[in-house]
């Protein structure tokens, strides 16, 4: 005699399989649309990370992380509008300026063991805060040179290559050209990575500025 599940206090429920569109939204009409948007956003982020992970090494630490954290808020998760498009332009400009600016910073470790940061100028290093009571090095390496401009331009190029690999950016800035942008971004990040890698061999980086490893 086979045991009955009810003899053990077990009750078996044969419910319908879970519908992912119902989990995403309680509104049956908005469910499929929300599901498509979320899948598109996830696919775009995965594609961006997989194709441009090596390029992050050319950027100051935190620049790309800040961009990816703020982008969903300013882009409306893909719902483009005049306001969101303007905010994306502003975010791109701000992050590009930070990439350019931080390559003109350097640091040194004082006798007290602390790390001090400053701008590199044609006269030497100008620390951010004066009156520290620490002697600032007068070495030639703390003077601005051609390498600084090359690295700054390369950093901006790398950031733009990563940023434009995100569909949330290209769909708002270039509406109606999704297929064209997909074809361009298939090879553009790779080309930028190869060019920047070659230039870094010719112009090695000797700075330890803001967003980089400390001296």
C-alpha cells in the first residue's frame, strides 16, 4: 500500500508557472513593456562591460563608476526626453573634464608619511592646500609636459568610447540610428584601446595623481 501524502501532513500545490512579466509589474498591460526595457538595459550594461573592461585601466579610478551610477537617473532608464538628453550631455562633459583634469595632478609623500596632491605646472607642483609646513619637491618630473597632454586626451577618448557603448546614451543622442551605432561601436572601443595602448608605450605614465595609485 503506497503512503498518501496527506498522511504526513503534506499538501502538494500544482500552481501555474511563474510569469516573469507578472513579477516585474502588477499591471498586466505595463508588464511586457517594463520587462523589455529592463532586459534592454541589462543587455546594454553587460555588453558595455564585456567590450570595454580593459579600457578602464586608462581612466582615473571612480570616473566610470560615477558615470554608471548617475546615468540611470539622468537618462530615465531609456525614456529619452529633451531634459534627459540635456542631462546626458552635461554628464558626459563633466566626466570627460574630470578625466582630462586629473591627468594634470600628481602627488608626493612627505616626511610625516602623508600623501599630498597638487597640480603640475611649468614651474613645478602646486599643492592644493598651501601652508602645510612640508617642503614641496622641485624635481623635473613635477613639471607639466607633453606626456600629460597625451595622457589627458587618451583618457577622454577612452571614456567616450565606453560611454557611447551604452545604448542608453546612443539612443538618446542619436535617435533613429541604433543599427548604425551598433556597427560603429563593434570596433570603435577596440580601436581606441589599441591606439591608447601603443601611445602608452611611447609616452609612459609617471604620475600618481588624483584617482591613481599614491606615490
